[in-house]
């Protein structure tokens, strides 16, 4: 046989299958073979692909300061629209004749809310509501617009401005005001709404920067705005008779909340300084 060993002292002759196996083991595979030349550099790992331009632009646009810039641009555009269209002309020119009834009240409430976001003074809008719709309907329309405008301003401030402005609350007075709004949101907002000296838009955006919740903010806005809004609505409805009892009572309702708010603010001044 071919694979039999030479018994006479010769070398053993391997079978073809054994020779092929030894040859396969001796020849290195391509995966384990050493480099052909020592001068060739070692294989380098492929770097991960860089972040795309769209992802970087999205991160920049969603940064706190970019959102704050967007908020300021929106408020500036809203103020420019107010100066251009002059909504206060509703008091002198009246409501468009093609709108009437519930549709007119709904449109006015929506316009009221947008105007408050654009820094239009609420007393002016309340007077217009009373003059256009009367005392009762004007009060309901004005309150609806008040809550709507406050909610829009609060949402814009919370979404676009809070992350950028909260790190700037470093002064003693700013920290005290933020703590008061964050811990006693409902009570603080009630005082702000009852006190006519606090601008409506300023209270909205200050509350948005604080930790105040949505429910205390909207509930305090709705309840705290009733006396002042009702007084201005009645005054607008009775503007043609300034000596009437209803007009005089309305003026009293405007003055009394202002006095109450002043007293509360005076009593709270020591508490704020102690913080």
C-alpha cells in the first residue's frame, strides 16, 4: 500500500490525504497572514461619521437663547401689529356690522386674548367690551379673552423663555419674587390680578419664568380678574351717563381692589426683604 511504512529502514511515505492536510495547516489563511511588508502601516479603525448638519442646526435652534430670541421676535411683531391696526378704534368706530350675536362675542374674545399678548392695556379692552356688548355679555367676553390671553402668554413664556431666564435670577429681589410665585402661586397671582398697578403682561411672563403650575395660574387669573373687569365693562356700558349710580359703583370697584393690593404689597415688603 502507498501509506505503508518502509520496513527496511526507509522513511515513511504519507498518503495524499495526510499530505494535503499538512499543507493546509502550514499555509496561513488570509485572515491570519502577517503583512507582506513591515513597511506597510497597521490597519486603522474607521472613525464614526460626523454629526449631520441638520442635527447641529436643530440643536442650535432648540437652545434656550434661540427660543428666547424667537419669543422676543414674536412679541415685537405683535406690538408692531397693534401699532399698525390700532384696535382701540373699536371704541369709537364700533364692531364690524357683518358680525353680530354670539359670533361677534367669540371673535372679540379671541381678539382680546391676542391683543393682551401684544401689550394692549386691558382697561381699554374692557371698556370696549362693555361699550360693544353691554355689561353682562361684555363681562363674559372680556373674562374669556383675559384667560385666553393669559394662557397664551404663559405658554409662550414657559416654552420659549423659562430655560434662558431662570439662570439670571440671582439678585435678592428676583429670588424673593421667584420664590413667592413658585411656592404660593395661586395667592400671589390673585394679588397681582386684584392690584391694577401690576401690568397684565408682566404678571403673565413673570409667572411663566417661575415654577408656578398651570392650574393655579389660570384659576387665579379668572377669579382675580372679575372685579376689575366687571368694573370696566360696566363703566364702558354706562359711559354715556357718567353720573349714574352704576357708573359710580364701577369706579368704586376699580379703586377698592387697587387699595387692597397696595395694602397687601405694603405688608409683604418686610417678608420679601428678609429672604
